[in-house]
C-alpha cells in the first residue's frame, strides 16, 4: 500500500518509522517544516515527500496533527483524496474532530476513522520519534457505523503490525469520556501537584511516588490546551470529582478520624486491585 | 559491629539483606511473627535472632516499625540498650517519633537518630524485601543537635554502604513538612484518582499517565493511616493547596479560557523543569 503521513512530530514520525521497520508499505510524509521532511527521508523514516501529486494515490492517509490542524487539512485537501481511501487522524479528542471530518468523508467518498494511539512520552518533535513507541500500546479507533468488516479487519491488522498489542473499537463519545479520566485528568493533576510551594525543596526527600506523580507535569501546553478545551465538559466533571474526593481525605485527616481515613485508603486499594486485576 | 533490627518487614528485611550483602557486620533480627525470624535466618538475611541477651551488645539498633510500635519498643526495652549505642527508627514521620524517643535517649545514654529510608514498593512484608531496595535512594537522618561529627560520619558511611546514594541531614520539622508533599500527598492523590467512576472502564484507553498516577493507590492502609494522622497539619495544608490549584484549572476549562489554561499548564511545565533541573 501507499501510505501518506501528515505531520512528522513525535507521533507521525514514530508511525512512519514503525511502518518502515515492520512492513513493506511505501511511506510518504509531509510536515510544516521542510527540514523535518528532509531529515525523515535521510533517516529513512519515509520514502518520499507527500506531495499533491502523490496524495490521490494513497490508500491510507494518517493525520498526525493537532485537532484544528487535522480538520483544516481535510477541508483543504478533500478533493485530492482517493475515493475509498482510509483517512485516520491521531487526535487525543474524538467527538470534536469526527463531527467535522465525517460529513466531508460522506460527501467525497473516502472512509474516515477516528484514531488515538495510546502512547507518548514527555517530549515532542520528530527528533524524539522512535520505531518502538507503540510496543504494547493500545490503538483506539472510532470508525463510522457502516464501515465494512473487511476494511476494519485490514485496518486492525495494519495497526497491529506497527507494534500495538490491542485495537480498541469505541465511539467518539465513549472515547472522550474515558480519556478525560485516563489521560487528561492525569495531566491536570500532575501539573497541579508540582506547583505546591514545597516542591522546590523535594530533593533528598523524594522517591518513586513523587517521581510518578510529577512526571507528566512537563507537557506540551499548546497541544493540551487545545485538547482540554475540546473536551471541557467531561474533563471539568472529572476534576470536580477529584476535588470532592480530596476533600473527604482532608476532612478525615483534619478531624483525626482514624476509621474514616482507613476506610478511604482501603477503598482506594480495593479499587486499584479491581480495575487492574 | 553488631546490628540489631527490630521488625523484619519490607524495610527491615531489606536493610538486613543489604547489610549481609555489603558488609561484614553481624546482624540480629526480630519480628512479632516467629516464622518470619526463622525465614530470615534460613535465607541468611540475619545471623541470629535478636534476643534480650543480645540487645545490650548491639552497637546499632534499627527500628523498622510503625511509629507507635517504635516508640513502644524503646519505652519497653530502654534498659537493655548499651550506653553509646546508636538507635535509629525508620518511620515515615519524624516529629511525633523523635519527641518521644529523644528524652529516653538523653536519660539512658544512648544516641538516638531519626531516620527515613526513601525507598519502598507497593507491597509489604518480608517476602517482598530485597537487598537492592535502597540502590540510588536517599536516606534522611534527623540527628540530635549535639551528635558528634565522628558518630555522624560513621553512621553516614554505614548507610551509604547499603546502597543509598545520598544521606540527607534534616530536622524532624523540616522532614515532616517536605514529606507531606513528596510522599503523603502523592499517596492521597493517587488514592483519590482511582476512585473516579470512570476508572472501571480504563482498559484499552489508558497508557503511561494513568499507570503512573494510579500506581501507589494500592497501599498499606494501616501504615498510611497512622502516618497521615501523625502529620495531619502539614498534610491537610498540602491537600488544601492541591484542591485550590485544581479549581483554577477547572475554572479555566469550564470558562473556555484558553489563555488562562495555557498559562496554568505552562507554569506547571516550568515548575517541573525548575525542581528537577
């Protein structure tokens, strides 16, 4: 197959490298920065630049862009996409993206599938991309309801061939609700955690729990601002729940209520065992 | 030297194994469970049982017990301790422990040093103890003000020989304030995080940030209840700060205020770089 990748940052670059490493597909790539395209060719992450001439030949187009840019790209290039081609975005929110792209797909006759590779590190850009980024990760897909089983099967095998160990089929709405907890709330909490006035004095007094809680506080503020605001209802609800639960612990501690505190901690242990068991 | 270890759980067991692995000292150990003592002898984690006959010969006594039990042990056995012996506890809070043990040390003529090994895993008990638990970890000591440089130097070298890469000298008050953030708040936040109603549906939708945020939610509720209540003012203050900061993110997200949200996330990134740089 001919595969086009739009955006060669951490995710797009890693997808390109994983395809080249694991398959025989031909990879075309493009990026706003010309220098990144040349670097990707030099490092054999892509075969050639994705041009307007090549675009209509691609069987799969992967959009590794932020939400607004992904939508903008499809709006601008809708007439260059092959009928029957599969277009997949990689955005961290799905409802806001799918509702813009799906009508264009219906009109132009390409197959659109929302996607979200559940992998990442606290660095961005092509220079941090790696062919093994998706090892053991989950790829979430939110296909349109009438996508054929054959297309879905082929697409699933494509993603599995890049190292993913699971393809999760979901809806945009379910995706956004769950991701508000697993990913977005985690980033908000970590960001808020490191801002304690005490954090500046942590060295010599910290170990694994500090390290884990603070890791994702270093984040790409442009990307996360866009993602959070496109999922604001779900995320605000998760933050409110977090605040309410923290108040319960605070009340038990301030009151010196041993039984309540023990129960709260015990429930947390039981929940963690239940959800990861 | 002859070293006595009281309590052969995760920490005491790991200290025993690290001493046997790295030094020529003779190790005596005891535990409430007789079976654990026999297991420790069988696995050569200790040389012999720490009995009332051996206690007065020990140069160092390490109390790897919860706070109330550590204080109770010293009260009960104060007359069996050698004059000039060094007694160290390993409790996660220091003010509440030091203010009980220090007067007994002054009266009986042994040297008391508060201690807190900054290492741990989400499992407890001798069966999880490991000789390398303290590799690259920090050992916090809160010695009495008039401890001699020679004794301090010897004690520092002893802990470094077990694998610690740093000995942090502090006061009980400073320790409790900073640990309320680095360790205690991290555990409260993780425990509260996993209780989101959404957490039960995380599989297929979660990756590194969920994993890191949820790891220490599985905790020993007996130990942490005791530790939290012995440091309640510092911890309640940290939780309140966390709640206030989360409200700022929530407000910016609910209002769709892009600039405020970007600033909040950017400040988190800058803070994380500052404190770990």
